C-alpha cells in the first residue's frame, strides 16, 4: 500500500499531536485525538481514491461521484456518532479530524512549482490590475455607472 504525500504528512502531524497530547493532556483526550485522526485518515483515503477515479475517467457519471460522496459522508457521520456515544472528548475528536488540513497545506507548500522570475507579468502600476477580479480569476464585470 502506497501512501500519498499528504497522508504521510498528516500521519506525522497526527503522531506528533497524539504524543504531545499524551504528555500534556489527559489520556482520554489523547485517545479522542487519535480516534479523530484515524477517522480523518480513512475519510481522506476514500476521498482521494474517488478523486483519482474521477480524474482518470473511471467514474462514469456525476451521480456516481455524488453517491460515493454521500456514502462516505454517511459513514463518517455514523463513525463520529459512535465515537461521541462512546464518550470521547469532543475537542480531541475535532482536533484529530482536522489534522489532515494542515497536512494538505504543508504538502501543497512543499511541492509548489518554482517561481519563474522571467514569467510575463503586468507592471505594478498598470491599470489592468483594477479591471481584474482575483477572487474569480477573471476581469470584473463593468458597473452600471461605468457603462453610462
């Protein structure tokens, strides 16, 4: 079984968080954090497998993608429900569930493409920057008062 770099980073962060929780907090909190980390790892692995299948055309339709998402989400909700009924610490569970996000950010930062100093770019004072919407990655729609 090969692990995605995000999974490896998430496991390392989870192991560090569990060790820190074991040393600094109660064992109950550490077990709750570990439970959340395991659920998060299983959920991320399933999400990644679905995304790879979708990108390489192995999923035939959007309905199948949505169905797999719903099934995965339902399993995660049931697992969280079982964990909370087993009296885990909700804070530790939440922290454990969220540890995949910093792992994804760290791996995205580590594997970013190099900056090309010779890439074409606008001058800092070019007025085209005022027409560009960075949130939508396209030019801004003209306003009604600009049209008149």
